[in-house]
C-alpha cells in the first residue's frame, strides 16, 4: 500500500527512514513511501534531496488513487482536520499521538473514520519499546515476586522543544507529548481498573502549558504506578523502578542498562550499620552480599517494524489493529482526570 507522510518534520522524517527500511523487508503486507507533504519549503527541499516526492497540496494526495494511506505527523492541532479530510478521501490513516486535543475530538476522529470505512490507527509506538517490554516481562515472570509499585520516568533538561509544543491551542504541553505514551504503557501493563489518581503539573519555564507532570495512580488490584515527565532535570534518573515483594529491578535508560536484586534471606544476619550524614543507620544500609542475589534484566527485544507490519496487515484485513479505539479513549479519560487533579489539587476517585 502506498503511503504519504503529511508533516515532514522530526517525526515525519524518522517515519520515512523507518518505512524505507521496512519496505526492504518485503513483508507480505507492506507499506511503500509514495511521498510527503509539508508547508515548509525547507522540509520540501530536504525531502527532494532524499529522492522523496513532495506533493504540492493535500488535494493532490486525496486525488491520487494510488495512495491508500496517509501518516499524519504534523503539529497536534492539525491531526483532526487532516484525519477528517483523509477519511473523506477514503485513505487509511496512521495518526501520530496524541490524535486529538481532547477525548471528544478523538472520538469524533474515530467516528469519521468508521463512517468512511477506513482504518484509523494511532502511532502508540512505545508499546514496542524494549525497556517497556522488559518491565512487562519482569512483572509476568515474577523474578522479584508480585510487583506492587512501578515508577516510569522520562527526564530531559532541554525545556519544551520547538514552538508549537509551547502553545495550548496547538496541543502543546508535555502531558500530551510524553504523558500520553507513558499512560498508554501503564494501562497496557496493569490489568486492573484505576481506583484513584493524583497529578501535579509543572510550569518551571513559565509557558502556558505544562513542562512536566508527576502522576500517581492507584489501581484496584493494589498496584501503585507513578509516571514522571520532566524537562528541567540535569541529572539522569532511572527510566524504570520496579518494586516486587521479593526484590527490586531498575532499568537505567533506553540502552537497557540496569539489573535486578532479589532477596535470598528476609533477615540479613550479616547486616552492618553505616554512618549516614550526622548519624548512624542499619535500616538504610545496603544488604550483605549473602542475603541477596544480583540478576540480569530479562531483556525483551521487540519485533522490528511491528507497528507498520500490523497496520499494513490490518488494512488488508489480515490482522486486527494493534492499537484499539477503547484503549486510546481510556488514555484520554485518564489524561483528563489527571488534568483536573492538577488544576484542583485534588485526588480523583474515578474508576477508569
Ligand atoms: N510517536 C513518537 O514517538 C513521536 C515522537 C515525536 C513526535 N511525535 C508526534 O509527531 C507529530 C510531529 O512532531 P514533530 O516533533 O515531528 O514536530 P515538528 O515540528 O518537528 O514537525 C512538524 C512538521 O509539520 C509541518 N507542518 C506544519 N503545518 C503543516 C501543515 N498545515 N501541513 C503540513 N505540514 C505542516 C512543519 O513544517 C514540520 O515540518 C506530533 O504530533 C508529535 O506529537 C511522535
């Protein structure tokens, strides 16, 4: 199926590279990059230099019968109008996250696609991140016993990137940028309804949108999950902390450095107290080596091009879309509850 990328910025050009490599795999159902469309002449020129056709207008894409799908990678406020036009033209759609600026808009986008009989799938690519799949594996294998707490954290120190991400009307803010990924991962990971949540947004840079968030979710099954997004932290913090009743796992970064420590003896008979600041503690001292063991992470690598493969197969009716509408709308419900919590400084007790 021929596909055109609309919005050839950072992510659009990343998609183009990936799609060109995916095409080389010659999968049974594949996607061929037919071209791009961007309003910025510099990006058009960049595409041409790479030998990629640049469409002159959206209408040229809609009218091109050889194009079966579009991938929308524009600033967020343009996702909905492009998706509506693409659906009306009968094109299948991959839309970058976040699809719409609100749950109501997201629902309208799905409704428009359903009405037009085209496939509409949001690019929740982080479901295929190796670090996330590895955490799922730790939880499923029980290496550190039943997991009761997970911290999922992404920290940067470069502020809110670019221009449009700083504007509310354009779908800016880090909750819509990174929060949406981490919340999607969380809801895929924990097989339970949300019982309550509390969220704090940060505005360190004084923009009209959040430059970070700290979200704490309590699930009905007792699991507690923390999502942290920061753009003002100049030291690396672990990407993941996973707490089980028999041990602790840490994934430091996307390079999958880290490991697991599992307890062998509940009571550490060789525990030695340490000096801590202006005092002494045994409580906070590290375990003696004999009472714990160190284990490597049970690393999982995602299947390459899994999202594109699924989308191509789903367009051909050979597979169901991996990212389902109900899942996406649940992420929106949670984001909107988090926003209310941050606004009102309140714990939200909503079954999500
Ligand atoms: N899934 C991911 O991992 C991931 C990562 C980064 C960005 N994204 C998403 O991708 C989208 C784009 O983000 P980005 O970082 O590439 O932004 P960007 O600013 O780098 O690129 C946006 C591009 O859209 C173009 N554009 C603006 N108005 C347009 C219009 N009316 N028609 C066509 N093109 C237009 C701009 O010229 C620019 O080239 C966003 O929705 C963002 O959330 C997803």
